[in-house]
C-alpha cells in the first residue's frame, strides 16, 4: 500500500543515543539510534501508556521506567510477556533524511 514519506530528521544529525519524537494525527513515534542502528517505535509503553522518550536502553532492550518492562528494539517483543508488544515502524531513508511512511490507516 503506497503512502507518503514523513521525514523526522537529517541523517547527519543522528548519533548513538539520539531520540526525537514525531506526532502526526494518530501516529506518535520516537526515532532513536543505538549502536549505529535506527529504530522507530511507539512513544508510549503498551502496558500503561508511560512515555518511553527518556527510557533507558541496554542490550538491545528499551525499559519502561514505570514497571521495568523491557521491549526488544528489533522485534518489539515484551521480554516479560506481561503486556502487549511494542509497536514498531520501519525507518525509511530518502535522500539525506530519515523518516517513516504514513498510510491512511496510521
């Protein structure tokens, strides 16, 4: 299904530890970079909607500060199996920018 590219930032601005939030209509995501790899994840923990914008990352897991639930950055899977998995989006590269594809149902 075709969509439209929504840039989040320029590639030159990325570094390990980088985070930036993007909110457009129903889409609310964080672009982050860890160990040279970029991820686009939902902004809030699926358990009780606590913000993940400043959540710590260790060993490829982002950990919600509220209940210490961990989510795998590659798959979104909740390591404890106690709540829904974290929604992820594929980062899209266009020219010198990184962003996401926006679809009508996002």
